[in-house]
C-alpha cells in the first residue's frame, strides 16, 4: 500500500478556524478559563450530528480565538498538522469580519500575526502558505464590499486571493458583483464557494456574475451536463472536498461522490479537506479513500497536484519551486 503521508500534496481549500486541532482549542480554552461544554465528544473530537449542530459547535469553539496572538498560534498549529500529512503548499481562508470585526486597524494586526505564524511554520516544517480573504455571504453585500476593500488595502505576497464563504443558500452571486470587482481589479486570485449544499444553479450563477478562476466545492455541477461542459470549456478549477461532502450528506458514500466522474469529463479537480477535524479527515485520509474507491494511483495524484499548483494564487517562482518538490 502506498505511504500517502510521504506523498507531497497541494491543498487549496482550508478554513483556518475550521482546521483548528481539537487539542489546540481545548488547551486555549483552559488557558482562558472558557467553558466549552458540549463542544467535544468523549473521545476529544468535535461534537455534532447535523449541519445546524456543526455550525453551533464551530462558532462555540471559535470563542477562544479572541485576538491576533491566538490566530498566530492557530496558524502555526494548523500548518504543522498539514505538513505532517505531506502538504507542501496550502491556501487558507480567513475573513476580515472574523479577524478584527471589519476594522481596518485590527485587520492589519491580525494579518501581521497570521503572517508570523506562517513564517514560523515554514521555517520549522518547510510548508508554504498563502491566505485567501473572504466575505461571508450571509452578512450581505455591504459587508462584502467593505471586506474586499480591506483585502485590497493589505494585499501582498502572503495575502493573494479573494473569495466568498458562508451560507450558500442566502442570496445570489449577483448580489456580490461589486465586491468581487474590487478584488479582481486589484489583481487578486478569485474563487467562491458554490455547488455544495445548493445545486448546479449556484455554480451557474457564480460563473455568470463573478470573475472566478476556481470554485470551492462545485460538485453539484455533475447534475447538469451542460454546466460540466462549461466548466471544461472555461478551464474552471474545482476545489473538491470529498470527505467534507460525505460528512455533510451532500453525497451518501465515497462511491457516490462525483469527483472521479467530473475528472473523467475533463473538469480540472483538486483535493482539499475544508474543515478537517470536524469531518474526521485529513489529506492522508482523502488520498487513501480516493485510491481505494476509484483506483487513483500515483500518476493521478501527481496530475491533480500539478493542476492545483497551476491554479494556486501565488507567484510563478513559487510555483516552479513547488513543482520541483513534487517531482524530487
């Protein structure tokens, strides 16, 4: 059996708070004397059984993250875990409305701390990281535009992308045209969540209204053959999170997941973990299950990692170095 832990990997879809190791959150809660009753199962994992409970647990766990230094430490912990799973490059979603509540000064302080955490992880573990700033869909268009302006004001070598997360069932992609234009005109890489809990229409609307080169999830596109053809024709890259989709009952089993069918149709797919400890997964588990379910071998994983590097929101010199690491 392949030792997937030693296989170098590229991950493009990872939520910083959602990737917080449970042990890290418990330790931080103990330091701050914060009661997290109900957040953890008896085995120490995050406790939830449906999407509503997942959101409650997620937000309760985040209560211990009260300032820039906690986010610095969180970035180090998340990147250490990723590196231990063979990840050599990752892009992490963060949000101005979470990191500083949309305040320009606070946002700058949080970013400085996050950059420090990434630098420390690179020095210790060799993992390269970039951040993708996001608006939160269910907070509305005005907050999205403010978040886009804050992002553009602080864009640089470490903050290289813009996207949208939040409740996919809230509003239309058309509501966020201006926010995405602000980010796109500044040269940021553009992605957006779509086609997860909502069907192919959300992917279609995203392509119609937002200047994306990537879509987070996008897997419900499989329900519309013309949309799959459009993804292929436009060269859109999907940030696919199979374990997450299965945990949230988007698909019932690994065998029912459409990642292999999408790839077979010519769609550019990549593999990520979304909120890994919540979904009892990591990049090693994703690779193991893809190999077991679809027969993916070293050549396929090399292909999807190459696709991920080509689609990454980083400079060409970094991409060249990453490709060398993939083949060394």
